[in-house]
């Protein structure tokens, strides 16, 4: 006797579902393996869909949100009376303070970094403090 079985039917995912899954996997702190397990797919499929999104084949790639940056001209009063750094930032009050970057985020958090900050580290910090 010969038994012929059919393999499991492939699931069909809409572009919207693919975008949702990829967006979930790209959230800060998300693990692709957990997202894949939750949706019942392989991790390779998520990476394939992400590449397709980057190429514009599944719609637009989600654009990261950035805070508005305003550069104000310095006033004579500001130059005459420098602001004292907050107590928790007193370490930066010496010559290393030159070139310091301060980012005020819409969620109310303020991130201050020196001029020699590592880009990857700054990206991780900004991802961690962004609004939910």
C-alpha cells in the first residue's frame, strides 16, 4: 500500500501583513526569532521581506521619526554669562564640553553627548528614549 500525502499549503501573506510583521521585527529590542515564532514563519522570510521593503517592492519603508533641531544665533548675553551644566553632567564642564550635542526629544527626554560620541551608540540611546 502506498500513501501519498500533500505537504502543508503555503500561506499567502498580503503586502500589508508583510509590512506589519517586518515593522514588528524592526522595533527596538524586538527579536526576529520571537516575531517569526509568533507569526509561524521562518526568520529568513522576515529578512527577505525587509529587503523587499528597502527596495520599495512592498511599499515604503517606515521612516524613522526625528526631533526637530533649531540652531539659534548666540546672543552677547549668552556669551557673557555661560550656563552652568546640570549637576549630573558636571563631568562635561571642562574643555571636553566644546562640541557637546544636546537633543531635546518630543517625549520630554534630553540626551546630551560629547563631540566624539559613537554613532551606533547614539542610535541605540535615541531608540531607547523615543516616545512609545
